[in-house]
C-alpha cells in the first residue's frame, strides 16, 4: 500500500531490515554502508536521499532475534559518546545505529 501512496504518503523511501541479517555484521559500519548492502542500486542517489531525512522510514523486523542488547530505557546511553551515531557516515556498531534511528 505504501508504494501506491495509500499509506504513509510523506515517506519517499522505506528501508526494511531484518535483525536476523543484521546479526551477520561483525564490524562497525556506517548507516550508508548498511543501506547499500541491502539496496546497492541506491549508490548514486543516496547523497540526495539524506537531504530529506523526514521522508525516510526505517523498518526493523525481528528485534527478539537480535544478538545485541538495545536498552531504550537507559538514559545514560544518550550521553555516552561511544554509543552515539551522529550521522550516516559515522562508523558505529549496528546496535548503536538502530538505537540512534529509533531515538
């Protein structure tokens, strides 16, 4: 329904990730790289996509399958620099990227 404009018409891009697949990533990665692994055909337009972050929807499926722990109630996490992922080009742990997007 999203592709036909029936729901969420203000989103230009929807990125869907399965935690089962995210578990395979062992090293720190940027959000840009994470997207390009799943959506390589966006390589040439991704810089343009970043210009309208309000038009992006990230869907994460299978949180119960994720190997890392993400504690959304941990208020200290927001102030600890090692857990912050400030922009799409910052190299971070997958759990920190997910946390940053959800926050």
